[in-house]
């Protein structure tokens, strides 16, 4: 199940770095970003919210490079990445550990912060599960050299 949580954060990263799919660049400022997320799982195995946080340096070069900066797993197919200056809507299908997972979500960009939601429909050996993630990000300073 930990791999599914990591995959969720992977798709949040896809949102951030997919900027060259369209002419518009997302309204995000390069720098050190702090991200938080809260994930719940519904299905045969309900779980209380799982909180996660991390920090990552977002450079102008990454924003310019777009989706090419990512090492997208071969088991995943990005099916939607509609990127506008202030919002992205995205979807993907992945086959992870023999389970098909469908990701769908959005993020809104506000220059020095972002927020969004994502849902994942999974067919697991225990039965169908739905994972819902709310996430936020905030620029907290400059990147370390």
C-alpha cells in the first residue's frame, strides 16, 4: 500500500512539472517548496487519514523542461494533462504490482502556493478501493546551492 501512496505523490509531481504540454506556463515561482497531503482510503480496508509532508526545490529549468524532467514509470500512461496558467486537470492509468489504478485530479496555482485534490480507483486483491488525497504546497524560500 505504501507504493500507492508514493504513486500519489508522483502524480502531484507530474502536475508541477508538466508545464510544456501547453503554451501556458503554470503560475508557480521557482524556489524551495513545502508540500503536505492528507490521504484516506475507502473500501474493504478503510484507513484514517494518512498525513505526508516533504520539501523540494522547484527550479525555473524544471518548469521550462516540463514533463521531460520526470522518469515516468513504464507502467503508467498519462491520459490527461490540461494545463492552464492557474489550473491543471490530469488523469493517468497505472498497472502497479498487478493492480490497475486510475488517477484523476486537479491543482490550482497561485504563484507562491498551490492546492488540489486527487482520487485513485484501485482494483486490489481485497476488492475495489478509492484513495482520496488533498494536497497543498507553499514556496518557503530559496533553494540551497
